[in-house]
C-alpha cells in the first residue's frame, strides 16, 4: 500500500478526498523498492499536525520497520517527512496509534507479529519519554492497536489471530500504559476478508467504529472502509458492534461535495451516457501486453502482474467524462482492474471491482465506473491486471451526446 490520502466529512456520510499527502517516494530512508506504507495515525499539537506512518527501511522489510513522522501546518496538505522515532524494535512493528490524554501528554502504541508496545512521547512528538513497555497481558494480540479514553477508562483495541478471520478485541485500564484487563470480542470476523483493522472515535456526541471488510470486492486484499455505531454498557464495557451495509445516519446536512472520482454521487443516473462505442478486443486501436494473451476474440491472462489492455484514439466528447464498462468472465472470488485515463489529472487511477461469474468462459460480468477523459480530444485508456483473474471480451465507452 502506498500514497496516503486524507478524506473529510462533517456529517459522517458524505466524504471528500482532500488529496494525497504522502507516498513512499517522499521517504529518503525507506526501502529501495518503496511501497509498504501501512496503517497510519495522526495527532495535533499546538498548531501542528503530526502524521505517523510505518515504513520499512531495508529490502528485508519485516525486520526493518520504522515509525516515520511527517508534519504540516495543515491537516491535508504540505506534509514533510522529519525522520522516524529512534529506539523502537524493527521486527513486525506496524500500525502506530497516537493517543492524547486529558493532561496534554501523548502516547505512542504500535505492534505486530503478536507483540504490542506502548510508550510516552516526548515534547517533540518524535522521541520517547521513558522506557518502551510491552503489553504481554493482552489476549491473542495480532496487530492494529488503537487506544482511546471514555469516562476515565482507557481502552486498547486490536485485531486477534482468530482462525475464521480477525476478531476485534479490547482491554481496559486506569492508566495509559496498563496493566490491561482483557474484556473480550466486540467485532466478529468481517465479510469476505480474513483481516480487519479499526479505530473507535467520538464525533458530534456519538461513538463510531471504523473498520474494513471486502463486502464489495469479495477479495480480502481489496478492502472497503466501513463505519458503524458503537454503544457502551453502564459499566463501560463495549456492546458487540452490529455490522451493517448501510453505514450510519447523517449527523448534519447532506452534502453534494463528495468527490465523484471515488464514489459516484448518491442518486447519480447513468441513463444520459447514451453515445456508446463498443471496442472489440481484436480492434486496430486495442493493444495488449505484459503477459496478457488473445484467444479468439477474448483477452486472457490478465491475472499476470504487468498485464494490460490499452485503447487509443478514444474521443473524450464535449464533457470529458465517460462511463467505462468491461465485459468479463472470472472464476475467481473477486478480482479487480486498475484503469488509467488521459483526463485523470491526479494520475492515481480508478479501480474496477470484478465479482466472480462462475467460470473463465462465462462472460456475464459487467463492471462500470465513471472516468475522466480530455474533452474534444483523443484519449488513451489503459486497463491493468495483476489483481486476480478475469478474461475480457469487450470494453464499452459511453459518453453524453
């Protein structure tokens, strides 16, 4: 994973992509191969935002983790990497969580590979104030530490090693560094993913759990962000969270500012995209490569990393926005394609989720999404594979007349 983005909302339903704030290319001490920018956290202190991210520094990535720190005067832009926190173990140390206590002191938590750690941060927010403490008392700890406080009780939540998929467990204490009392499971394994990873926050008087599943993709490495309400018992224990597909009710006016590049506006209709062009996989302006092959009129082996289908000379129409549709067959549980298009100013692409069709010759799959093209120009569209298997029989580009 790479290229962190910040999303914002004032009602917990409509979310805006504020853009990329950090990538592996910005980390001078990172592993030469890049990537591996795993679950981060952020903190705010005296007018400055601190972004904490795990990134290995060597090719032997799982033995060389560091918790990097980037800072900015803004919450969603202009972050600069300042270094990393010295003195932390490098083996499997991921998923930093930063907690601010009521007295203004800050604590860092991280862990992985069955080991959980915590330490008080110094005033500079980049070094340790005291000894690193390991929380060996946590039951079946795996990874994904998150700490919060409610009504004087400190809560530490994490993902366990449950064989049917991660459960989220939690423990409580009267101190930010324990000892911790195990309280059990508050989130059952999620749909279609062996992992989940979460955080509990309070917003406008309600408590919420953010976590992930693979409800949409049916592929555990192509995850969907989820949010559901959290409720507490009178003694402070957490009730089992009910997993929904609807999410949570809005806690403010609905917004039309949601970034349509990542999520089409609620109620968006595609009926106006009627100027349709169907591209045969044997067409003169359709090329393949990177291991993709043609069999009759279909493109196969799109599971190969580096495989692609490229369409050239695609007209952008007057509006510059198109509905891209891929007709496919897949025996996998859930694959995906990355789509790059000439009009994508951010250059980070689009993703098509491809649920299985039941067979490699069952061309009943139809996946669509809006993409940006350069208006009144010829465009290039590249469809990249390498994320599960899917064979393609046709690509359709639809414009507003």
